[in-house]
């Protein structure tokens, strides 16, 4: 069984929506392509048939992975999130001392991480460094780009 992933309500709905799309739209499309390729004759030399079968195998693997994510997801109740310190689902304003600029991150599960949206994984180097810190405390994250120091300015939802 996969580890439990704590997600937001929106994150859970996105996972369920993607899984539904894969099962109800993509799977029938690929099955139809296989059927059409099968009608063209000799399967041993039918590249379309083999490509469609391979695409179906990849899709089934992705569906299985998504089912695992949905099955291990637990929706966090935002009303029970402790904002006295940085934790999952908290939005944290930090001063990035290496870059000399203020940044805002929301700490989320790996499944919801999206750096462009400012959502960082609780298991990322920066996420790990910030978790448990309170306003005014400093955190040092060991990233591929080197050590980065952050000062926690504010914590909220």
C-alpha cells in the first residue's frame, strides 16, 4: 500500500477528475484505435496496431498509478491546520536571503506540488527545511543550487 498523501480538497478533486478522464475518454479512444488497426489485416506487420497496444499499456500503467494516488489520498481539513508554525497546507512568506527577495510558498503533498503556482512539496529540500519553523525563525535548505537561507516572515492559510 502506498504512503498516505495529505491533499487539499481541490487537489483531491483534480486527481479524481484526471483518473475519470483517463478511464472514460482516453481508454475508449485507444481501444477504438486498436480495433481499427486490427481490421487492417496482418497484425505481425501492422505498426499502427503495435503502437496502439503500447499506448494502451502505458495508459493502463498510468491509470494504476493514479488509482494508487487516489486511494492513498486523505483530504486535509483546513480548519484544523496549525498556523503557529509551517506545516502542510500552510502558506508561508519568507525572505530568501540568498536571492535577497521575498517569496511565498504553500506547503503541499508531492501530488500537488507545482513551483509555478508557488506550491512546494513537504518532502522537497525547501519544504523539509521550512516545516516546523515559526515566524522569525531561519531555515537552511540544501538544494541542488547550493544552500539557501530563508527567514519566515508570515504563516497563514
